[in-house]
């Protein structure tokens, strides 16, 4: 009986030891994830993934680049709407976008001029914005719906960018610009969501 008990206890210890050996330590799992290029759960939870494109980690120049590209897309797509849209509501919205985002670009340039170190404003569409613009050019009879959908998406992206930078940007003049511009973009988004889709 005693030998059975000893064998059972020894087996239990062996199983417990094997389980402990198979559980990697936090350091070992972090190292394994680093080797594969994956972020550890702790790193993901803290939002500090390397190469992340969050407004929290965005510098002044990156913000200016994204904000000016956003304005440029709004202006260029709305110029298309002025000539290609069939709905008067879409054409009226497009006029408002051209005026609003031309003003926004001027205000961004003024804020960038006050930034230290210096920040340049040279609008350049990213690949996705260029693809969206090209799609609009070929939309034909479906232009109004496509334009409305792209305006909603673009304004949601712009609003997130502005709010994020206003909260945690690294340049006081650009933070002030972002805070001032966010409610305007929110109003544009509200109008865009009411367009015929």
C-alpha cells in the first residue's frame, strides 16, 4: 500500500515538473515572438507596436503630410463631382468640400509655419487615395453613390487623425489646428452621411 502511494506521489511530481517545463516564461515567449516579428500581448495592449501608424506616435511632419493629403483628396474628388455628379445635393456638397478643404489647407500651412522644428505642407495623395480618385473618374452613372461612400470613409479617417493628434500630438500649433478642424470635419461627415447612396 505504501509503495503504491509512493509511486503515485512520484508520478504526480513528474507530471507537475513536465508541465512547468513546457510553460514558457514571459521572457521566453517575448523572445520567441520577437524572433517571428510578432508583438507580445503586453506590447499590443500598451499600443506600442513598432511601426504602428497611430496618431499617438505620429510626429508633426507625418501629421501634416496626412492632413494635407486628406484635404487634397477632398478637393480633387469634389472637383470631379462638380462636373460628373447628377444630383444637385452631391454638387452642393462638393462645392462645400472645395471651399472647406481649401480653407483647411491654408490653416494647416499657417500652423505648420509656427511649428518648431519646421514642418512643410506639400500635399501628395497616397496610393489608396489615388486609387479612389481613379475609381471615381471611371464611375459613370454610379458616380454619386461612389462619391458619397468615399466621402464618408475619407471624413471618418480624417476625423480620427485630427482627434488623435489633437489629443497627443507633439507640436502645439498643429495640435491647435487639429482641435479646431475636427468639429468642421465632423460636420462634413454628418452632411456626407445624408447624401443619396
